[in-house]
C-alpha cells in the first residue's frame, strides 16, 4: 500500500522540495566509482542531518522519492515490464522497437540508461544511511521516539528489499550492499540472486513484525499521529505490514516457492481491510472505479493520487506539486482525441486486442454483436465496443486509455501536459490473481477457481466453471494479461508462466536463432544486459552470459 510521492506535506512543502531537488541532483551526478558518492538522502551536512524529527521525515521520504525516480526514469516501469514480448507495439520509435524485439544491447540512449542499475543503488544507499544514522535523532529530539525509529527503520529495510527484488528480476545476480560503508563499490562483484533474495526475505519478515497496518490512526502498533499528520496524509504513501507481505509473496512466486506465496497472499487477503479505519475505500474495484477519470470514482481509482487501494505504489500527487510531464505511461500511450498529440508512441494492435479479450461480456473490452447489428442498419461500418480500456478502437491505432490522470481534470488545456498517475506495483486484484496462481500450482483447484473468479467478477466476464476443461493456470495468466495491461507485469508474468509450463516453442531469439524458454533462462536471456558504463567502472562486474 505504499506509494511515494513528492511534497505531500503542506506545512513542510518548502523543505521537502529542497530535499528532493538535492536528492535527484545527486542521482543525476552519480558516479559508479563509489556508492558513497550518492548523497541520496542528505539535506544538510552529515553532522547536521540527524538532529530533529524533521530530519527523520525528510530523509525517509527522500529514500522513497529515489525509488519513485528509479521507476519513472526513462519510463523504466513500462519499458521493462510491458514491452519485451508484450502486447504493445511501437508506432515509430526505433529504440522502443528494439526493446520489443529483445535487442536490449542496441545502441540507443534510452536502452543505455535502462541497463544502468545506479539509480537503484542510490535508493539502497539512502536506505542504508537511514538504517545506520537515524537512531541518533532519538537522543537529540524527544519528539522522535524509539518506536517511531523502529517503524522508520523497518520501512527503510523493506524499501531496500523491494529495490533489490526489482533488480533481481531485471539483472539476476547483483552486488549486495547492506552498509553505506562497504568500501569501494567498484570492487564489489555480483552476488548470487538466491543470496540477495534470501537477505530480502529476512529483512521483510523482520520488518513485517514492526510495520503498522496504517499510519496516523488508531493502529495498535503505532497509534496516534505520524510525523504530526493523520491517516489521510499517509494512505498509500509509506510501506505497511501489508506492503511487506505483498513483496514477500512476489519473491516467493518468482522463486517458485508457492507454499510460501499462498501463505503470504492469504495474509494480505485476510487483513487488507485494516489498512483504513473503515473498509469503504479498500476493496475490489468496479470497472468504472478502475478506469474512471476525475469523477466520483476518483476516490478509489488506484492510478490517481495516493490511495489505500494502492497496496504498493509511488504517487505523483497533482494537488501538492507532484504531477510531472514525464515518468508516466500516459506519455507513451495517449494521443488525440484525449491529448493534443497526433499518435501514441505505443499501442495495442486491434488483432491483439481481439485475441486477448475473448469474452463478449467483458467490460474492459468486448464487441457488442447485438448492438453492432442494430447500428449497421444505419451504418454498415458501425461497430459498438466497450470504451474502458481503449479509445478510438476503430482507428488504425487504438488509444490505450485505461490509465489517464492528466493534471487535475479529465481534459487537458493547452499543450503543456502534466500527469499525476501513480506508478502502481500491486493492488488487491493483482495480489488475488497471484494467490490464484499459487493455489493452482499447489493443486488446490477449487480455491484457485474462487480466487480467479473473485478477481474477475466485477469485469462481467463469464466465470471459470469448476468442471471446465480449460487449463486453469493458463486461464489465470490470461486474466492477469487482461486485468494488468499497462501496469508493468507482462514480461515477468511470461517468465513465471513459462517456468511453470516449460513450453518447448520459441521464446526469444539470439542472433536470429530461436531459443526455448529453458534455453533462454539457462543462458541468462530472461535478464537485461548490464550497462557497459557499470562494467567499465567496476572490473569485478561481468556481463550476463546471453549478452556477452
């Protein structure tokens, strides 16, 4: 339920703006020669940075800001999660075509930036510094209690674990740094992904025992205001106990440990109502609430602002100067008639749309055959379809408009576009489908079907029948493909699905030669290459075998 965003605190807005500006400047000037070179969480000098409760707040939120920047930079979340072997195609950009085609070592600035992991290590260093230094505030400011610090350190550890998990999915083995004083970063080799994820799980399990369900409220672990603010300021902002279990569930699924995945997802499903004081705004969403713009559904839509429905997300809140022109999927997918842009940079072809959305009842997209027949009496070329995921379906390039948070209104004014959609990692529907996956793998068929239908029922689709002969795991991943389109899941879902099914057909190509998934995984083809800049600066780093 986490989300990070800039400047949510009106009474500290100036300080937060300055903090985040310095933080992001540090990232841009980051040298890979030493991890300590990233002054990622310092507003003042080292001696001054850990004196007051405001320093704790600034440095902790600064670490979240770095994570948001890492995912938004060059549209990392979507270029890495949705393009390769995905459903989107590029209209004209050659760099995006290279990613879609798996040519991840092509010489394009965007690809060069994406393959450099330094932005994630800026997050990790900020977390390490906070873990090491923040306790001294307890002695300097009586308002900052030991309990406050324990909760804040637990957040920093969970955020660090999330950053490492994200990197492992991208690169496999990565250097493991658990201290801000680990010495010269360039001399550290890559650590096995198994060991990295083991540390992540340990940190997350420990953090989950300390983290509250909600902040600034009557939570039994951390009652009362949090940093002088009530729950309304913290919904969907900081890592909660639910956040930790969501990450644990995804690590378990990535490692094919579906026993643990079932346990962790059950905890989330059983306890998510505790995220808010009342359960009215944390629930499964109707299609209007999922895709709604700035209307009544705005209160729960998971892509707007900061929301309790965002189990893990990073926000760009318009009302507190958080909206930006870049770092949002709308930048890639929207065009006329929604925004003044002639064509989108990526779109889902009509043939793919029809192949993905096969249920004629589906609210997300379906063609209404009866209405079409009636319409064609007046217009032989008429077609009636559900408008929630796609706009102008009948055009050459349908606009993927499921996510469109433009400024503070449904329609933009002028050509200067500000977007405020959150970078969403998981929501209730996603974690329920992950649970269905775990249950299906474990052979708990009836429970898996119930979870699948629970996640999909508000989309008006035909329920999966208990006596169906369709492969259940395939149907679960097909539903994930529909429900989570544009949320950065497709590539990682393809990996998990192929690990389960061990399909023998072509998965990717290397120098024009088709490789099965087993071959691709054995050669490291499921990962991205490591930036040559990283390798040049660190002789201990070796390139993934597939990209050598």
